[in-house]
C-alpha cells in the first residue's frame, strides 16, 4: 500500500481553502484494495480500511474524515472522494493562506521522515543533558527535537544541509567522562549539537542517517 511505485499515490489536495499535502482520498484506498485483489468488493474493502484506520496505519485529514472517526458517521472510514487520509510517516501537513514566515516554517516539515527516536541532548547554556525525541526528515533536511512527555510543537530544529556529523569519544567539554556513544552535529553556521545514543549501534545508525539527509534536498 505504501510502495512508491505500486502503492497508493500521495497527492496535494485542496478543500475549503486548505491544501492537504501528502494525502489521498478514501475512495482511492478502496479502489487500490479492489484493484490489487486484496478484497472481493468495496464493502469488504471498507471493513479492511476501517481496521487500518483504527489501528493507526491510516490517519484522517480534514473535517469529514475526522468526524467519521469521532463516531458521527456509520463507518469510521469513508469511501468518499472528499474524505482525506494519510500515512503517519508521510510528512503530511495542512496549510491555509499563510504569511511568508508560515510558509518558511512549514517548509521544514515537508520532508519525509526517515528516522525517529529518543536521544540525550546537551543544552547550549547549562550544558545539562535531557532526553529528547528526535524526528529526522530529508528534502529538506531537518532534525526536529521534542519534549518526549508530549507536545506537537518542536522545542527546536537543526537544519542539516551542509552539516558535518562525527562520533565523539569522551566528554564534549574535553574532560574525562564515563559517557559513551556521543556524537556531534556541526551545522553550516558552525553551531555544535552534542547528542548521546543508548548503544554504539544506535549511534552509528543516527550518524549514517543524518549524513544521508544532509546530502539531499535543501
């Protein structure tokens, strides 16, 4: 279903003066299930799509599809060209008539999510370490970090285009330390971000993913 060639095609759809990016319509989902012979007919496809929605593999976008999930419609999923849905890791976002600043901000979130997880991050001022949830996107290449306790808005963003990322042995302050699995992201503006992974393997995976993202897109 998510295959870039054979899966459901993601579109930018407009409705009620809003643009829904990286999404698709409800009837497209049922069309895909029927055409791929995953189901025998549309009613059966509706049951499967509802299950995918309830389990979080699909997400509602827009008032119509959200109202169905909230229980105001007979089925939680709608076989309807005006009902919009998206994959959770698709980079979906909705925009209205926006100012230039809003457009620039939303540009950061256009990229496809290629990795996410929790890391320790060192503060720039107090130099203390805190757990943060990180989401890595490419094209444009950004690493956003969030409070793991909740909150949809990121605490900060690291623009990765042209950055350098390396492993660090020992404490970033140059002092001897028991800390391991550290790495350093140096942005094009020469700002350092010191992060710590839980294991050597996890550190290597993050470094490789960030290096790939930094070489692609904007």
